[in-house]
C-alpha cells in the first residue's frame, strides 16, 4: 500500500495539474458503463436469486466494450482514444516534475510524440487483457449462478469474483512498470519489459495489494451509485469522479514506483515547487 498512499497524496497535492488531464477520458469512459446492467446484476444479488442472471447482463456489467448499444461502444472507443492522448501528456508531466521539481507544462508537449506510441501500445495491451478477463469472468460467474444450492452458488460466485480480480491484477503487474521504463530509459519494448519486471520483482506483492484495494473500492462505489443514483446524470457525475481518481492514481503510482525501484532521485520531494 506504500505506493498507493504516496500516489493519493501526490495526486491531492497536484490535483489542479492532474485533473484537467484525466477528467475528459474519465467522462467518456463513464458513459461506456451500462448502468442498467450493473443495477440489474446487483439487485439480483440482494434479492437472493443468482439464477436470474443472464450471461449478456453480467458481461455488460463488467466490460468496457460490452456491445450493449452502439452509444456505449462509441463512448468506450472515444474514451480509450482520449485516454491514450492525455495519459501520454500526464506521464510526460509527471516525469518532468519528479526529475527536476518543476510543475509546468512547458516542454511537456514536445515529448508527446515520444510518449504517444508507447502509451498507445500499453493501453491497447491493457484493454485486450481487461476485455478477455471480462469475458472469462462473466462466463464463470454465469456458470456459478446456475448452481441450485443458493449458499454454494453465492460462495463460489464471491470466490470467482475475488480470485479473478487477483488474476487480472497479477497480469497487469507483469507489465505495470513497462510504460514508464520505455519512456524514461528509451529501451526497446522487450528490453523495457524485461528490465521493468526485474526491478519490480521485490515489490510485486505490495503493488498488487494496492491496486486490488483501489479497484475493489472503486467498483463498490460504482455499484452503490448504480443502485442509489436517482438519475443517470447523478450516476455519470459520480462515476466520472471515480474514474478520474482511478486513472490519476494508477498513473502516478506507476511513476512513483518506477522512480523508487530504479533508485532515481525525485526532485519534487525537495521543498520547492515551480
């Protein structure tokens, strides 16, 4: 949790610089959520009859590109496109601030060309992992919901939910520091992947634990919003805020962890900001 706590504190201190870079992709990604599917899945859970689940319903509740409607697919696609662009800018800003201690955007955009391709490849790989995970998770949850014994069905569904999240974050952990490694060192893709795994090995457990906590916490809040929001507007406002925080913490934690594990001195920790 060390890196997660540091990332939250850093994000809070620098919110005016980070928020403009995450809020627009967060808004579009929140529009890709299927509020009705999430609501239906959770209401079925609390009603005590998981057998009312359908596979398309569960898949739409967990997937970004869930094909619930063309609008959801469009918003998901646009959200990912903007996410690549703004994360490339954000990573350049974070690197500059941590390297030389200056919180300015000057020179950040000049590094956009260098960061864009690596960010695109990283995001595409993450998206592929997540969507494949969504498909498998939805299938397993649907399978466990078919069990007639209610208690066994609930226990197995809960176990599948938690275990699949651990599997997801383990896979993400294999490439977690790949992006900052490529951008900071200039290594080729496979060299950066090997090196980032090498330096992150001692901290993989705490990185996974921090990511698991944040992901489950955000998912729980999204579920609460889906159940309690009195209108779609309130739901999307809340989920945009949650996605903004999640994107910011993910990127900041990634950079903080890389600087720490590669033993790079952080100039932003000195008592000056410009």
